[in-house]
C-alpha cells in the first residue's frame, strides 16, 4: 500500500499555524474517516507538546465523508454555535475548508484577516479559491504511480512474496488563507 503519513501532516499543519502566531486554534475533521482522524491526532499531538493543548470545545467532528449538503449543514451548525471563532481553523480536507470559507464569507468574516484556514489535499479547487487556500499537498498522482509500480513488480515476480507499505510525507503549500499574527 501507499499512504500519506496523515499523523505527520497533521503535525505540520499545526506547526505551520503555530509558527504563524496562532494560539486560538480550531479543528474541523471527519470523524468517520481514519486518515482525517489521524490528521487531527497529529495536530493535537503537536499542540499538546507546545504546552497549549486544545480544549474539547475547539475540536469539531463531522460526518465528512457524506454528501456536500450534509457537510455544509454540519459546518454551518459549528459556525453558528461557536460564541467566538478561533483565529485559525485546521480542516481535514480542502472540501471542508472551502465550505467553511463560503459560510464565513456569507457571515461577513474576512479570511484571513478575521479567521485563517489551512487544510489538506491541495485539490485543484484550492488553487482557485479566494483567497488561495493554504493546504498540505497530497501527492495522489505520485502515490498512484508508485502503487502501480509495486503492483507491476508483484505481477512480474509472482513467486516472490512482497508485503510493502510506503508512507509518504508531504509539505505545506503556502497561499493566502493563513495570516501571520
């Protein structure tokens, strides 16, 4: 298998916003999808090691692997019930982040001046959002090529038992949705 080092990229997202000066951090993650849970855990791990662990009222789990309408309703409910928005949200995917940006803009919240946002995937949509979405790259094409190569190797060498798990680290794609404070 070829997988993203989801806990490590969670650490990188939290490190990035921490180094940008954010201390009031919120996390929105899909509680029904293991990679996104690992991303959240990585961010929480990093923040707990800074001596500033997040309180539970800043960590929001959603059923994020469902329809866009359901995700929209859940994120809107989060924004509506939070008395004071954090200075930054870490979202477990670009789709969640883009929905959050849309909801916040409709409420008159300026991104990144009022609330910053970082996410994961580096989807095509993240490149065209306004402001440009800061995101962790998910090299899916490279990962697919690597998996195909591993499969071809197995096909060409049927007598050799190969059990392999390749974990890919990634990096922050810096755009305009995170303000340095």
